[in-house]
């Protein structure tokens, strides 16, 4: 699903994406082709192929997951991509390493590896590991020196629906009551743990008004058993299969009972408190890291399962503020926009001059305040006094935790040269923006900043409309907005008072379809 999420956004931004998949049990080839992607299928090899394995091929912990040897897989993949000659080859498989990657080198320009094990060598330009708490030093001697290593949940590849539902989800958690429990232990749930959980819940101390939703894959062999167990619960219980609105379901739930793994990041993005069931040894690190910041409660799949889950439920019912605290902790883990951040890194490989926006960090505060306090910038601001670093820091600490704000630093060849603030003021996709560049920025910086900001607003945040304002004497800002395609929508007469005089405020607006029309005209 990580590759599919990345492909969907790349396709939305105009890229042509292809998939190469092996026909393992439970594969997603049908879903991928339904989305319109050219998909090339590789068969699962017979056992004979492993008897012919090259002695130089490394044995990896997950080698058996490939359904072939790396040598044979590389040979068949080469036959496909030598005609495609892709700009990027994206790999997400625990059974492939640098041995495979080097064999394909002549047939692609760059390679991006998605990993979360840090247990084997890679030969790649970009490596993504979205594990919470992962450090790039974990890949020391496992990736080449030129590789850009993107570690941590900032780069978690979640579908856009999760960032869209984030603000709504966090707002509704101000009410801490436990009225809706979501259970999701994987699409297949090969060990039928869901049935076991439902049996345990029969005696759980949930309120009578509570609702239970169970989500499973439509191909799960235990679907009938789970449905039978669900019908025996004393609360309204619904079993859903093949859902396409998982973010919405999570956003409207008060507590999840779920497994560790990539779903953890989806729940964190939405601030959904979780009782996390650890069902595999490789999930323990994720679970412990999230528990250490009070983002989850952990239970092991053992004989104490019923007792521990009931204890947690009692705790949440008696002390609902604990749900709120857990929600806040989990929401701080990530904002759900990792796919857009990754794509910005991919784009940077194709610019002669590296131009990008990145999230503002606390280490940027001193530089940004020096720009903001410069006379040529602050004289056009609503608040024109020189603000202190303490005042600036307090503002940043507050606003950076508000998911409706995007605080961004504009960089040109890795040098910070500007600041952009996009504030989503409505759930329907309307936002205000503000910006300024370094007083010493070279000519043309503003235009590059504006282009990046609009790309971020309409292609990443998926806004419907972006709004701007300027004091009536700020002629440069008025011309700048018009060059970017904004329309002057009106004047707020004598709307700003600076302590001495009233000034009119000029209002600007740019709609998404107007922006895309401008982009298409420029490309043609």
C-alpha cells in the first residue's frame, strides 16, 4: 500500500507510474489495475529455482518472502524495465538488497528504497524509513554516501484522506467519552484474533450506548466466524469489509483495538487512542516506542489478554482525560503529509537549482525573526513592532501544534530564504496565506517562493481556494499577487489601524481550477 499511495500522488501530479508485482497469495494486482496502472505480473517460482541459487547471492532474513531468487527476479524485472527506462525505480520489499539493485542499474536513473528494518545493504539515491524514532545512523554502512536518508514518521506514506480528516478528528476528541470502539487487526487476520477479541469483549465494562465497528478484508477466511461473534455482543456492532473510508471510520471512533505496523501511523495521524496488540516479534519496537510517549497501551497475545484489555477499558471510562492525553501524544507523532514531503525530495533531483519548501523547525526561529523584524518587512505587517525571540517562540510552539497551520521554510539550493504560513480556515478547503523573503534574498526569490507555495497549497493541501490580504500602500504585494494569478476580490475599507491612521485592506483570492488553468497554459 505504501507504493500505491506514492504512485497515486505522483500520478495526480502528472507522473506516469507502472507496477511490477509477484502473484503471491493476497496480492493487490486487481486493485492496482483497477486504478489504471500498467501492471506487470511475475509468477511465484517453483522450489527448483532455489536449488540453482547463485552462491554469491546473500541470504536475507526474509529471502523466502520473494517467491524467487534475487538473481531470477532481477533478470525478469530487467526484461520489463529495459524498455520503460524509468526515471525512478521504487522498491518496497524486505527480500531485496543491493545485490538486486545493482543488477538493474543500467535501466533506471534513480532508485528509491522503502524500508523499516535497517538490516541489509542498499544501492540507492533515496531511502525512506518511516519508523518512529529511527535515526539515519541506523543505516551507517548500509547505504552509499550519496544516498539521501529520510528517517522518521515525517515521511510516513499515508493516503491523503488521513491528513484531510486530521483536523476534524482532533477537534472531536475534545469530548473524551468512550462511545465508539474500532477493531482492526489486519485484512486477513490469519490467526482469527478478531474473533478472540470479540469473545473477550462480551464482559467488557463498556457503556450501553457504545458502538463497536469491526473492519476486515473481504477475503478473510474468518469473516463468518467474526460476524457470528459480533452478533453476540450486547452493543450495536457492525462488521465492515473492503472499506474505502478508513480515515473517516477512525476519525469517528473514540478508541481503537489494533495491531502494530503501518496502521499505527494512520491512527496517530488522527489522534486515535489505541490498545495495541503485538502479534509479531518485529512489531515490538514500534509498540514500545509509541508506549514510551503515551501514544498507545500495549497488550501481548497471551493468556492475560482479556484481563489487560478490561483493565484498560475501565481506566478510560473512569478517567476519560487519559483518552485525551493519549490522543494528544499520538497526534504529535506525525501530521499525515509524508507522501507530499517525499515527492518534494524526488522533485529536487530534477531541478538544476534545488527549490523546495520544508516544514519550519524550532532551529529556524532566530533566522525567521531576523527577517520579520527587518524594517522593510514589518512595516507591511499588521503588527509592526519588533517582536522578541520569546514572543516568537511562544507563537511557534502554539501554532505548530495546530494542524490547520502549515509553517514552511523556502529554500534555494538548501539555503533558507523565505517563510510561508498557510492557515486553513475552513474544512471545505479554504485557507489564508502570508509570506516574506529574506531582505538579502537574490532577485527572483519571491517568484520562486510563490510558485512553490501555490504548488503546496493546491497539489499537497488540495485547497479549493487560497486567500491573501495586503495593506493598501503595499503596492509590491498587490502586483505580486496578480502576477501569481490572484484576483483582487474587494477592499475592506479602513480595516486596519496602526495606532495613528486607518488603512484599507485589499483582499485577493485564487481558486484551484484557476491555478491549474494557469499551470496548463504555462506548460503549453
